[in-house]
């Protein structure tokens, strides 16, 4: 079985860094969904998701991020993705995920973008 390691770290201004390592497929997207649900239950609405360690993202992963849109929007939150590998960038393009979420190359840029959102 292919695994996904999920590490979370609180950052400034109630932003949470979610670092992913491994495969984002049907099985692992359920685990990631639970992690996001727990964070959202803790009233965290702004996320930086580090994709540099994700070597595969299937449609269940894309579906998970799309399903979070309404909840995050309702609380003036969002996700900024950083450092996706080339094959993950292609999946983003295919599903047009970048029309909903930003992608940057650095943690600093992601935090700056999230801090610019109204509270």
C-alpha cells in the first residue's frame, strides 16, 4: 500500500502548514480529509499545503481540495499550495485547480498571500 505522511505545524496569524509526503490517492485522501476536518473544527481556515513530497495526486485528492472550498470561503479562508512536483502541477492544470487556489514556490509567499485575506 502507498502511504501519505501528514505533518501539521501552526504558523503566524492562525495559519497552518500542512506538509504532505507520499501518494494522494483514494485511501490516503480519506486520512487527509480527517486531518483537515480536525483542523477546521479547531477554527483554522487558512492553510499552506506543501506538496513538494507528493509524488502522485489522483482525482480523489483534487476532489478533497474542491470539497473544502465552500467551508473555507465561508470563513474567509483558503489554501495556498507550495512547491508541487511537475506531475502534480499537471494534475492541477488538468482539473483547473489553480482557478480556485493559488500555487507559490515559497512558504514566505504563501504566508504573505494568506495574511492579505480579511479576517
